[in-house]
């Protein structure tokens, strides 16, 4: 009788913890999903061997990015993951070749709306030397649900794991 | 007994396979090149950014560390078709030889481009790289020699200024703007097109002016007719206030005109300009004014302009005009 | 503890009993040689490509096939599901094996009862050429491999991007393995010197595949002990293990000699749940775990991160800036030998203090703490490798048709342009892998500490600092990958 009550208490505690955990994840993820006025960002992207400057661009979802490009030494590329954009940047030139929707045109500025949130890396798409495959920058469009949810999960794993052990595991070492 | 026969056969087969693994690809490639060469004569050119050369030597994984590849001087024959195979060892290059009718061809690493050339007249025709490919880019030039008999005539090709310009040693940190400007003018490669001390005269085939503009008279074109005028303008620039915001400067005669001209010149250096074709049907001029704003700050551009505005007065710091420590054999001195 | 024991447990599947055809294949002398020899032939071609092929790294077959294809298959497929099976087909030690054994396929059986004449050294019932010395006891651990891997890692940028450097490294490994095989016995190189083998040893503990004896009573009654001594059917274990007593994956190179020699067919392959082996047996293994985690973090920062200054500093062959490289190398060594081991050892020490159990040896507490990093480290490495293949996998198709970069087109794929494959899914994959790794690491660490400390409360206190540190490490990596 007592063992049964103890067992159901434990089970209840575990379900409660699980529910709390899921609520926490949803709650943290939902925070910051409120409306905010979209902003415009004029960004000058400079590419060199083997970096992009700015290395990290942080915007909010719905913001507009107006990108101008410059390369300091050799021909670089700007390929934005998850977006249909591949720019070839010749050095010492104001104009770049922007490839979008299958068409290539010579422009001085590329306008982009950050419609999806998350982390999108931009990579160099024109071989520029030894470290070319690792020439990378990051566009982080907030709110970053994936980061928040996975960070919450990491903490949840720690706390949940410790609680699980506290509630489930018998005190003494199993025979 | 059977076992040892099987053993020997296996060992033999493995040995043959290993030798073939190395020898067969080499042989296949050799015969490919041979059959290529048997028809039309072929010249392989590889762009190397570290030196700024198109070389006719083989650049392989095992030799790409070299810093002394020979600059190619391909020899062609009048009326004979030659195949040029262009490859890059590192970054994007371009090959342009307007006087031979070759418009710029982009050459990306990993993709070999082939063109066929049939020269109609003899002479020495300059080739260029027209895609900025690093610091030595502006020196990445050479000559194709076309001879009636197919043999070079032995005379040296024309000289171009600024050999190994990117190796010009930097002045000490405390050097003044004009000295820095003199160094930048050379080290960035301005010298290779605009000449030593802005003398100009470097040919730019099919461009409006036929040669790259001289800069020695930049002062005059900026309405600074005396050395004192130029010094006065430089003092205004050195004061720290952006020139756009300065409405008057009594020390500079015709200041509004000077200001407008100077700002226009600075903008031209910063934003560059594509050379217009003299003959619209003809080849693209190989030399454009690059948009230096992508690499140089406004201060650096001002330093170069300060150097140019004070040319010929002997008050610029001496800048090395001899080739740097990495002189290349067969280079254009 | 470690599973399976020589007695099959309930949570394993005996593969060879399930699939007799597979068992037949494993007993052939030509298996896995029939896989290893083509790999050797390919290696010869690729090394040649690394010497005379194109200098452009992403178009050179050696760089692309080794650092993108082989690396990803190794860490994400072979290790988790097939333990050290790469070692079973690795081409590097083949020449050494053949020179040692004076045989390619067969076995040199020499019955010791008939006197010990004949050239070479008698080990058990086999004869070997070469000096066949014993590797020194003090070096019979992972320490040399730790050092070797750290040295390679310091120059990893040069190695990964330069075909010449890769060719020299692969060629150097073959030369070293062959040289060691002529001086020392059997697979000494693989066991104690190979840098790749070092981390394969550690992470194979998490694998779902294990080669074990089926029944310990059969082994007990066995007179021949052919698994150790060899027989006409096969060589004694080249990995210097005693197969019938083998309870861990760490030193088993899946060469399958014991499967071939066992007169009772008592050696078999077992499939088991992942992360089954947890116990670290020496500080060398703990430091391997620390080292691999530190390098995974460092590589994630240098290769996947947006900080160009670090990449330039590490790129010493191109940039030739020795001062910056010295700073980078110093930072790397500090992280690998100082920060990561220091933090995890401190966490284990703190846990021991909190639990107030001075009777628990500090060394055992350290090993129990480091055990969290075996599953975690493996999954971090897989997470690191995902973008390499998603973003740059198309290079494999192009280089496959043109391994030398000479303009060939063997399979019609040479002109395929660089085509990343759903690269924006990378953070999702990485987050998932990291969380699985953290969960498995917590489980491993908890169970080890539970056994070590005895009581639940003491084990909780002993493990808590390490668990918190692990979560912090996971958060750091999540921020790098997804933040």
C-alpha cells in the first residue's frame, strides 16, 4: 500500500517535471515573438581572405537588409544559406554580380528581407585560396527559437536528469 | 602447393595493381596531352597569384609553394592556330590580350579554359590579368610574341614600370602623409599603370585615350598652380575637418573650384571608372580605374593625392625604385 | 558494466548466429582483405594526386576524399555502428603486415612442439619476420597517440587544405606503420602509435557493434587458445589482445583473425544498444576524452566560426605569420592540456569533496567524471562534421570524376558546381546531436559515479559538478552552432 502510494507520487512528480519542462521550452521560445516594427539595415559587407566583415549580422525577423559589398584582395563570393542569393564580389569594384531566382545581374546593392528566423551562414562561393571552404559569416535572425529551445533543453536535461535520479533510483547500490 | 600458388598470384596481382594505381593515371594524362598537342600546338598557362604571373611551367600540388615560376612569353606563328589552355593555381584570374583580339576570359581554379588564337600579324602583344587577384595583380602582365617563323627574335619586350611593386618597404610609422602616399602609390600598384612619378604613357588598347592618364599634372588640373597653393590645400585637409564641410579657406586661391575638383578626384579614386571603348566593336580595354574605396580608407586616398599634388618638388621621401628582394627571372623590370 | 560479457546478455543480438552466410564470409582468409586492398590501391592513386595533381585543395581528390568523405563516414557512420571496423580495412598497415608475415593471404603455422627453428620469431603458433620486439610497457597506452593527434591538430589547417601536406601525412603514416611493423610485433603501430586509432579506441566504446566470445565456458575448456596463439586457420590476435577475455571495444581492430582461428566458432559479432561501454581504465583514456573535446571545440571555433583572424593565424603555410601561429598553437595547447582537463578534473575533485568520501580514490573519481565525455565527445564530433559534408559534399562528386584536377570526367560529374545541400538545416542537426550526446553523457557519468560512490545521495553530490560542467559545455557549443 505504502509502496504503491510512493510509486504514484514518484510518477506524478515525473509527469509534473515533464510538463514544467515543456512549458519552459515553449515559454522561452514564445517570448520575444511579439510584434516589433521592422527596421532597415544598411550593411557594407567586406570580404577578404578568409573573413567577412561584419562576421555576425544580427537582425529581427521582418527586417530589411540593404547589402553593399566590397572585396579587398581577390574575387570572393557571398552565398547566403537558406536564401536564394549568391553574389560574386570582384575586388576594387562597386558593382557585384548577384544571382537570384536563376538570373544574374550587375548591381551595387542587394536588398533582402529576413523572412525566416534562425541562423543562416554566409559562405564564400568563389575559390579564394586554401581556407576558402571555411570562409564563413553568420546572419542571425531573431527571435532565435532553435537556440532558445535547445539551450532550455540542455538545462532541462541536467535538471530533469538529476530529478529523475533523485526520484527513481533506489538509495543503495543495486545488489 | 595450391595455397602457395594462390599466395603468389595474389601478391603479384596486388603489386601490379599498386604500380598501376600510380602509373596508369600518369600515363593516361600524358597520352591525353600528347594527342592534344599533335593536332594544334598547345600552350598551357597557369595563373599564380603569389607572384602575379601567368606561367607556362607546370604548377602542381608538389610545386605550388615555389615563388619563382617563369613568366610566360608564348611564341606564336603568324597565320598558325595555337591553343591556349588557361588554368588557375589558386584564385580567380582572367586572361586578356586585346591586341590579339582576346577579350577577358575568367579562369577559376579547377576549371581549365581553352581558346584558339590565330595571329594575323607579327609583333609583341601584351597580355593582362583583368580580375584583381591579390596584391601582385597589377603586375600580372606579359607579352605574347608572334613571329613569322615561329622562333622568337631575341629582342626584349617593352618595359613596364613598377616591377615587384607590392614588395616596396613600408615607411616608418612616423612618416608624414606625403611619404605614406608615395609608398601607397607604389605598393598598391598605381605605378604599374600611371607610371613612375605619374608619368603615364602605359598603353591601354582600345581605350579613349590610348594610354593611361598621366598624373604628374594633377596639381594643375585641381587648379593648384603653385607649390604654395598645394601646400595650403594639404594644410586644410590635415586640419581634421572633412573637406565637404569646409566652406572657405582663404589660403587657397579659387578654393570652391579647387574643393570641387579635389572631391571629384577623390571620388574617382574611391569609386573607380570603367574605361570606355574607343571602337565599340573592338576589344575591351584591359585597364580600368579600380574602385580603391573597397580597400583604402579616405585618409589613405588623401595621402596618395597629397603625394601626387606635390610631385616634382623633391620633398617626397625617397621610395625604393629598385626591385624588392624577390626579383623574378624574366620579369618585366 | 561493459556489455556483452563472454556470456551473451539479454540485450545483444548475435549477428553471426542470425546470419550464417555472414559468418561464412567473415571466416574467409580473403575477408576483409578484399575491401582493404582496393582501399590501398585507391590510396596510392590519391597520394599521387596529392603530389602531382592540382594544387587547388577543393579540386584535389586526396583532400576531398580523405577530409570530407572518409572523415564523415568514419565519425558518423563507422564508429557509432561498426566500432573500429575501419581498422579492419585500413590500407596503412597492410604493407607492414605482409612484410611481417611474409604472406598476403595465408598463415605461417609453426607448431612449437616441433622445435623453434626457422627464420623469424615464433609468437604462439605463428612465425613472423622482422624483429618482433615488444613495445615498452610504459608506452603501451594512449599517451603517444594523444601527443601525436595534438601535433597533427596544431597543423590541421595546413593538413586539410594542402594536397601536398595530406600526401606527405598519408605517405608518412604508411612508411611509419611499415617501419614499426619490421621492428615490433604485429599491429603495434595501430595499437599504440596511430593517431586515428587513438580516438577510435575511445569512441568505439559507444558503438553498437562488439566482437566478443559467445560462451566463457567454451573458452574455459578450450585447449588450443587459438585466438591468442594462432593456428593454421589464422594469426594470433595482431592487436595484442586475448580475444576470449576481451570485454571492451577499445583495442579490437575487427581484423577478424580470431573469428577465423577459433576452433569452436566461439567468437561472434554482437549488436547492442549504443553507449554500452562506460568504464575508462586509465588517465591516458581520460586525457584522450579531454583532448578530443577540446579539439572539437577549437575546430568548431576555427573552422565553423566566423572569426577570420583565427583562421588566418592557423593558416601558417599560406600566411607564414609564425607569431600569430604561435599564439594560436599556444592557445590550442592550453585549451587541450590545461583548460578542459583542468575544468573536468576540478569538477570531479569538487564532487568528491561535496560527497565527503575521502575513501573514494581521486583517480577513480576523475575517470568516472571523464566517462561523460565519451558519448558526448563522439556526438560533438559528428555535429562538427555535419556542415563539412552538407556544405562541401558536392566537391566529392566533382573530384570523383577528376581526382587529379587535370580536366578528366570519368563519371560525368566533374562539372558539378559547388552545391550546398540544405545547409540551413545544419544548426538543427547539430542541436539534436548535441542534446543526445549530453543525455548519453549524463547517463554514462551517473552510472559510473553510482558504482563508484555506492550511495545515491553521495553519487549525486559527486556527480553534480561534472553534470553542471557538461551542461555548460553543451550550452557553449549550442551557442556556437545555433546561437
